[in-house]
C-alpha cells in the first residue's frame, strides 16, 4: 500500500485557499477512483482506493499544516509503509502558478508542513509533488497570501494544475517516479 498525502488546513475557513492545493489533488484522485473520504485515522481523513491497479490510502491530515507529520507518521507506522511509498503533495510559493514539480526527495524548502513530516519521519527521503502557487509580483505577506483564496482569474490555471498533478500521481504509480518526473515536471 502507498500513502498519498495531500497537505492543507482543515475546516471550511481554509477550504479554498492556496495552502490547500494538496487536499484538492487527493480529492481529485478520490473522484477518479470513485472513492470517498469517510474514515478518520491518526488525525487524518482517509480514503481507501485503487489507482492504476495499486492500493493506496489517500490522506488529508486534519491537524493544521505545521503539524502534518502527526498524521503521516501515524499512518506510515500503522500500515508499515516504506518511506519511499509515501508521496506528499503540497503547495509551493517559490514556483509560478500552474507549475508542478515531482521530486524523489529533498528538503522542506521552508514549507512548515514538510518540516513537520521530515521531523516526525526522521528523514526527507520521501517523494513529494509541489504545486506552484507563486505570483508574478512580489509578495510582502507570505502567510496572508497562502491563506487567501484563489482569485477568479486564477481558477482556470488552478483546475488545470490539479488535473495535471493527479495525472502525475497516476503516472508515478504506473511507470515509476523517473518517468513521471520526465513527463510532468513542466510549467503550465
């Protein structure tokens, strides 16, 4: 079994914010698999699904972003999932809107959700899919920016990015990370 973890913040207040792109991707994957987020385990909403012939656990941590590691480590331990089979999907302020970047491993890059996961797992050796939410103009208040909703003019780019990110996850499951990276790491 693989864990596919979308990062975000719980509750209706954050539902449509830039910081919740990870949730949007796992929700799209659940829709494609005709699965639902019905169960709660280890501080997360989960959906058991089959994608590309593989059993996966789609995960939406229900702690705030900076405590995402609680859910990830709890589920990884419970289901004895190898670290390389934990995929974390998160927003990335440093990437332009519409860009997706799949990586085999790496640092937190200043992202508090990734920092929490790395601290709880004791390693940064897990794949991650970063979703660009950056702006063409300087951002003075990063926290305010990531917690703001996408303006109407960006929603088409957001929908396209979510669909391509879900495609990248399916490609990873089907053909492995190298081929998925080669095909999907591009600007919109």
